[in-house]
C-alpha cells in the first residue's frame, strides 16, 4: 500500500484514484461514444501549453537588472524547489530533438564544469536562493550520462554543499541507454541516486534507426533491467504518432514498459520542430508522415487505458506513475509558486518567482559570461498579475485541482468570476467539473488538457 505523506499530494492521489482507477471498473477507460466525443471537443489538439520558453523575450540590460534585484529579495513562497544543473553535451543527435545541446568534445568538459559550478555558486549566494529549500537535484540536459559517473556525482556533491537541501531530497539523472553501463549504474546507486530519466522513445528497432537513436531496443531494455536490479527507479520517455508507428507498434511499446515494471513513463506526442533532422527527412520524403491529430489523440487514449489498467496513475505533464515520489513532487504540487533553479548552457526550464528564463545556448558565450560574473541568461519573461492568475488555472493541465478558496485568497475572486465564459464553455463540453471546493479536469478533459490551458491563457481575466 502506497503511503502519501504530503497532505496536498494525498488529496491529489485520492482524486486521481477516483478519476482514473475506480471509473475503470466494469469496462474501458473510454467507451466508443466517449472516443467519438474526443474528436468533437476541438478542431485540433494542441501539443504544448502556454507560458513556455517559446514566449520569452530576448534579455535586455534592464530585464537582467530587474532579475538580479529580485534575487536580492527573500523567497516567501514557502514552497520547496527543484535544483537543475544542465549538462549541455550530447554524443549524438536524435532526428526529432529540438533541445539546445552541444556535441560532446573532451576539451570543453573541464572548462564547462568549472563554469557550471561558478554559475551555481552565483545563485547560491543570493538572498532569494539562500532563503529557498530544494528537495530535488535533477541533472538535466543534453545528455548528462556522456560524462563519467565521477563527474556527475561531483556536480551533485557540489549542489549538496552549497544549497539548502531538504533532508528527504531526491536525486535524478537524465541519460541515454547507449552511454550507460553497469559501472555508472552501480556508482549512481551507491551514491544514493533515486531515479534515472531515460529517453527510450520506442523499443521498435526500425523506428529507432529512423530517429537516429544509437542503440537497439534490446540494449535499452537490458540497461533498464540492470538499473532496476540495483534499486534505481527508472522513468522513460515514450513518443507516439511517430513516422511509421502503427497503433500496434505503440501498444507493443506500452506493453514493454508495463512488463519492465517501470516506476514512471512519460508519453509525448511527436512535434516536428523547424530545423530538426526529422523535419528535413519528412520534407524530402525519406519517412512517411506522422498521423493526423485524431490518430494522435486516440494513441494517447490507448496509453491512458493500458497504463491505468496496469495500476499506473496519470500525473503531471505527461507521466504515468506507480510511486508516491512522483505524486508528492513539490515542484509539481507547488505550481506556479514553487520554482526550478536551472543552470548551464541552453537550459530553458528555469522559473523563480515571476521570472522565467533560458540561458544562452552557445558554450563559448556561456563560459565567457560566467567568467565575468554575469548570469548567462539569453531570454527572460516576467509574469504579470494576469499571467499568474492564468498560470494557476494551468494546474488543470498538470492534472491538479484548482482550489477555489486558495484562489480567492490570492486574487480576491473565485475562478468562475475571473473566467466566467471559459469555465461555462468547458463545463458544457464536459471537460471540467466544478464543485464548491475545486475545479478539476474530467476523463474527457484529460485528453484535452493543453487546449484547456490555452483557453485560459487566451481568455480575458476579469479581476
């Protein structure tokens, strides 16, 4: 029996249990009528929520100064945060990947790690960070596992010594199975790493080759099994609606993930980004086009149904989980008041208070700025009061309830008073349910979470 300690997380767990597990009794997650309703709710299924780095402004001296002044203030949110050092290097490039990264070169490693530590130190010495508490250290990227186990552990150790880390914190490392081996896995387990986040994408070897993924599905499976034998949690990425991916191939990937007894699976729809290798492959006719949005939506429904029947709970952005740590995650439950302090070349998930930021991607420029004691920010966005109101409603995208009492305490009105038309429209579509205490997404609404987030982002807030 899973024990949930955090009160907010416990309530979320109960909500999700009711919504996704109890309603499964007696049949499929969605019957045929509801499957048709999915395709009628909107004319198109959006793939990414509002308020991401895509909307940030190029940094100016004035904005950077404002951010620096903000860092001199106290963090009064009382929300625990995530610390995310970013290792920008990759030793290969998957065809679909749009993440900022730098091809691995040995001569860059030591200067980069020194700069990364200096940037972390710069933040750690600010008042805002000194008055913050972190319960997650996440090595992101890029592909951190291109580095040695010792180098990665050194980064983690540096964070532990220079930041206010909770006693019950979690350590997570992002990586690829082709540059993980038993030695690294043992070192991670011995140090106390909780989880590996691995970009599998698919176990199908034909599609893996088309996506330029370096190893076979069998090798990925072997690494995952070894990691779990050593006591590490493993959470993998799976992508759907890939070129050449049939519903049967997608089901096989889900079955394999369930068979591996993974702690978590993040399921993402393919989004073809300009400038990627995949975009060129599709334009040149080298690959068949992905399915339309209806195919994509039904693939997602298939994932919800199969994972839920296997005992997993949908939570957060795109995750199916079976462990309490994912439910209790402070960075998730605290949105939008918690925070992610991210550092390193190309990092783009950082948000502190009202500020969201992305660092410069160019490693040489990153090294130069940090050497001069300048925060290496390339893009930044400061949320207005209206933005923060809309970000609270974005909790629905994260499968979190919007607590009406808390909303009124912060903004002086109920959500229905601030967004009367949007809430009325979403209720009529059967995408949300509203009671005296909270607003939640419905089963149908879960498929359209991103569209729901955009409804509020595009709405005029009455406050």
